[in-house]
């Protein structure tokens, strides 16, 4: 994790931390399909805000708020990343998990039941670049961020961790069709995605056009 964070910091990303709460509205803004697994949230019984009653299933759904906030305060060239947990309801039992009285020490088998009843929480990395990736100055006009910038970022994250990945074109929200890449591990497992966000997604979220992002 430290290697990844150091690489992103060296690339000009600033690490941030967002609240892990979201809503169905955000899924709509990200243009997620109705059957997208990322719409299968854990719903909180007592949320901090009635507007955000769901646990996030991906980091981009909350990271975009911090990018939009920076943009609204006049920061036109932003590169942020977040490392943290997401929650998924995949594999959860239909009913409540086992409960034990205070002071009772569960057996190993009972502990396994407890762990099996808790939502899976994968550790993800996500980053967003909005505006210039190379700032203008006496040295030149600068350069706007492109899909290839975040695709290269994911390649190098894999590289510093000794992981071989293959890259394929993909069409998946919230990325722009034809400007999104999918990363696959040697055994065929999906590592994540990177590319340019869909123009409608940028409009929905108040982000500049051609904003690029990755999540793994």
C-alpha cells in the first residue's frame, strides 16, 4: 500500500479521505445500469444523513464530491486519490448473523459464522485528474489530462507491485465508451478500470469535461 501511495504522490496526486456514504441518486448520476452489481448496497439502519443511507460500493462515487468541491472553490487543475474500503452485499446470508451475549467468547466455528455474516470490504484505490496534468508556465502551454494518463498510472501501480496485467478496451459506466480500459490479471481476474469519464457523468456531477479517473 505504501508503494502505491508513494507512486501516486510522486505523480502529483494528493491523497484525500471521503465519507463512505452514498445514495441511489449518485448511482444514477454515474449512469450505472439497473443490474450493475455496484447498485447492490448495504443500507444503514441509522444513517448519519437521510440523504446518504447507503454504504459505497466503489470509491469514485464519493471521491467525485471532493473533486467537485475543489473545482467550485477555484482549483481548476486537480489530481486526487483515495485508498480505502468499499462494502459489498455479495455472498451475504439472507437473515441476520449470529449474536452472542456480552462477555461470551465464541468458538472458532462461531467466529467463522460471525465473519461470514459481515459484508465483504475490499480495499480499493481510485484517482481522478481534472484539468491540466502538466501545468502551463514559462516552460510551455501545459497539457490537459487524457485517458492514457490514468491508464499508465494503473500499469505502473501493477508494475511496482510485480503484477502482470493485460489491458483491453471496455464499455462500462461511468467511463466514456471507447475511452475506457479494463485491466486483467494473469489468471483472468479483473483488477479495475481507467479512462475518461462520460460527458454526461461530468455534467451530472459538476465536473469539467474530459475528466479522467481510475479505480482498482
